[in-house]
């Protein structure tokens, strides 16, 4: 019986090489079922393999595999040929004007916000800062408490917050929580730049409920306001050009003492005065200051041994000045006419 199976396999192998090429998908499917289906010829022969003697089993197995592979290859080649014939017939039946210009695909570019953020990060990385990120859904402690915002303190009203219902969490209102997390994680000395999305209940031509900020800070021994000013001056000149000037004005932020607002000479008029800078020659660009001792203490850092500065800026504000955009909402409307300009 085993020798008889060998003969039948050899005969089938010869027949398989002469199977006529199917003309359409129906004939193709009929051939697949006839030879490779559950009750097909190859399947039925494979069921007889247990009866083959040990000496003949290698030859029988080889013949069976060659038959199966050959038929599968023939059917796949036939399927591709039938598909090509269908496509060719469809094309021949359609009118096609070869004089029409080709359709060129649209290639995207980096969003202006992403481009500005990457540029800022690159500048600070070149100055020795490391990049850190944090969660956008934060606890009250990291967003407020650890940054010297006492409970019920009026300073909390400076930032309209999205609170998450059902859980004691909120959408971070600034990237400053990364400062607390990084200080807890690494300890001093430390220089960090932290880009990311932030959220506030605000929306008009200069504000968005979701926008981007970059927080930066340095902690080391004997850090002074002079170090802060020198760092920011280097950054601004690399971003806007070597002739750009800066000035620091006293201001209040709960997490720094002393605090300051930093202005740059108007990048539109060069400091001469124009509509953009309200004829002052200066543009407000970020808040900064020396890290408050309470913030250091909350992260386990001794403010008697270490000192540091911190700063934070809105990326949309930087981008609006850099590209002369007068409505922040344009960055988020995905209007290709606007985005293609960058």
C-alpha cells in the first residue's frame, strides 16, 4: 500500500505540472478546492501518510511537499495574473487623458509651534540643560502646593484651572510641576528644560485653553540673579539675533523670590516703537526669578547650601513674535493656507 501511495504521488506530481492556467477567479477557486481543500486530492493523500513504512516515508513526504508547494505557487501566480488582467481591462474601458498634469502629493512640514519649541530646546541643550517631561494630569501638590501656593492663597486665582471630576487631579496650568519632580528625582546640582502642553480656562485672540510652555531652571551653589540674566540674554540673542536686548522688571510669582518679568527689544521694529510693541520698543516674553526657599525645602533641598533660578515662557507667544502672527487661534485651526507659510 505504501508503494502504491508513492506511485500515486509521482503521478500527481506530473499532473500538477500540467494543470491548465485558470481563466478567471471562479476557475482559480475551483482548482484550489480540488487540490488543496479539506477534501482535496492533496489533503486526502496526506491522510494516508501514517500507513507509509519508515523506509519510504522520507520519499513520500518529500513528494507530498513538492506537490503542495508547486500547486500553491501555480495558484498564486495565476491569481496575480488574473488580477492584472482585471486592472488592465478596467483601465482600457476608462477614458484617460495622458495630457493632463500629474497629481503631486502634498508634503507636510513641522508645525510652527513644534519648530519653535525644538529650536528653544536645542538652544538650552547646547547650554548644558537636560530635557525633562512630566504628566499633564497633575495633583494639587505638584501644580500648586510644592510651588509655594498655600491653600486658598489668592495667587491660585492667577491661573484658571481645569479640575478633573471624580478624582483629586487637575490639568496642569504650567510646566513648573516638572521642576518639583526633577528636584525630588535628581537633587542638586541640576539644570533642566521642560517643554510641554498646559491648560487654563481662557480663550481669545491671545489666549488658548491649551497651549505650550517651556520651564527652565538651574540649581547649584552660589547661583545669583546675574547668572539668570546672563543665561536668558544668551538664549534671546541666539533666538532673535545678537542685537536683541533684554530687561528685567520686578514682578510677583509665588515660586520665585525675587521675581521678574523679562522683556525683549521689539523684534518687529528693533526697539524703535511700533503697533506690535504699543510704541514702547519692548515686548513682554517670560517670567523668571530666583527659586523660592520654600520650593527648595518642599523638595528636600537646603536653601542655605543651594540656590537657583527659574524661568517660564509661552511657546505660542514666542512663535507669534517670531512669525508676526496676531491671533493665537491660527495655530490650532489646521488651516493649510496658514500652515503652508512655514
